[in-house]
């Protein structure tokens, strides 16, 4: 069986999947979908995370003691499931923080829009529009001239 590695997508395709048959990893029922996790409460997610971590440690013990091949291939699936649960927890946490700080004067740095250092130091619109007394007088006395073009 040949294995094809796509470097740009970081995904592994097997010749079986190219032929139409499903691979064992993809059809495994232990795989968790992120959309199923989003509706759950934080306590449920943390409980699921603990269960997955326990399962992973058991699988690693089985790997050392010489377990079945099905258990060895399941390690990857469980690791990815742990990552999914953690991702959903972090995303919901950040979303709730965004709701909490919406409309407030000060926000934590990680919730502020990402800008370059130069953009952060730039004057804001109000500061740019301010004029000195001398500039105000000059603009009032010497207004912009408008010319009509005769066709």
C-alpha cells in the first residue's frame, strides 16, 4: 500500500481512500466532531477531556507492553480529539470574554485588533484633525479657491 504525503495540506492520503474504500482511522467511532462539542457546557467538556487523557495514557501503556495494532492506531485519533476539545474550550472562553468587554473602554491586549507597532503609535482620526490657532486662522483667511472651467 502506497502512502502519499501532501506537504501543503499536512494530510496523509492512502491509496485505499483514493480508490474509494475508507481507511480505518477515518471510520473510527471514537473520533469527536467539533460541532458536537460546541453545544456542551464547560463542565461536560472538562469531564470529556479527562476521560480522553485517561484513555490516551492507557493506550500509551498498551503500546509499551505490546498491545494490538488497533490500539496503536487509536493513539493518533485520541490525541486529535483532545486537541479538538481544548480548541472548543478556548474558543468559547475567548468568545465570552469578547462579549463581556464589548463596549468597554479598556480591553485585554489579546482581544484588541492585531496591528503593527507603527499603526499603534499613529495618531487617531480626532488627533489628526486638530489644528493650532495659527492654522485655524490661516485656513479661515485663505480658503481653498474653486475655479470653474469654461468649456
